[in-house]
C-alpha cells in the first residue's frame, strides 16, 4: 500500500548517489548516475540508473511596453523543436545565467542582446523546473515594464553565438490568442501570470 502525504508536512524520504559519471561534455553536460532512494512502499529501497542534462540556471522575462500596450516576444530558430514544426519559435526573451553573474544581471543582459531594450529592476515572478525528469536547469522568470524609448540598442542576438532574432510585439488584447497558440512553457506561464496580475 502506498503512503499518503498530508499537504504541508515535511517528507522524510532519503536518497544516495552511489555512482556518478560524465558521459558527454560539450555545450551541455550529460551525467549518468546510479541512485538509491526510499520507496513509498513499506521499508523498501529503489535502486535505479538515471541520466541528466546537467545545466545551470537560466532566466526569462516578459516585457510589457506600457506606452504602446504591447507584449514583447522574440522569434528564432530552435533546433530541438523542428520535429513538431518548422523550427522557428516565438517566445519571451531568455538565456543562461553566466558563471559569477546574478540572475537580475543576466536577464538585463539577455534583454539588451535579444531585444535592444534596457531594464533596471525586473520583478521576480517564479522559479521553476521545466523538465525535472531529464534536466537540472531551473528557469528564473521575471517581468518588467518598458517604454518604446527604452529600446536604445539594435538587439537581434549575438552573431558570434549564431543568434538571429526577430522582435515581435503583440497588443495585450491578443493575450488569449497568444496563450492558445504558444507551445513554449515559460511564455505560457508568464502570460498567465500577466493576465492574473496586471490586467
């Protein structure tokens, strides 16, 4: 019989990493581990093998251009998505947190590089795992209001990183259409938050 957990009570489950090795190291690192952890069954232990795409944190941000009442998205080619589409994906700006960088610094840098806008004090929305079964990456999600006068750089991404980014703006009246058409998790979460908290 499986154990039931009452909401709000801490879990007493334990685990051990018995073995761990790097099986691939490139732009990403893939690790393989042998793991032992407590079972929800009575007095039993699960031993299993798992692989993980081992990544650091990333940041993402929903930008709202207040003077034009538009939400700012970007469009770029995303190789992993081409299996179920043409490969181009509209999403909110996002990118990796570099070593030694605070997340708020990272998100400001990504906004500048990808959209050309400057931001000063983004509002933290939530931090979440998008694919906890296969990746260690967390997404730190932000929101910021901007004005059309805050676009002082070209944007479009970094050519040395092979980025080619198109800026897209949508009136907030189209938020339901965006929610229905988007297949990007971080963008959906951000749009839902905006609709609940800012409209």
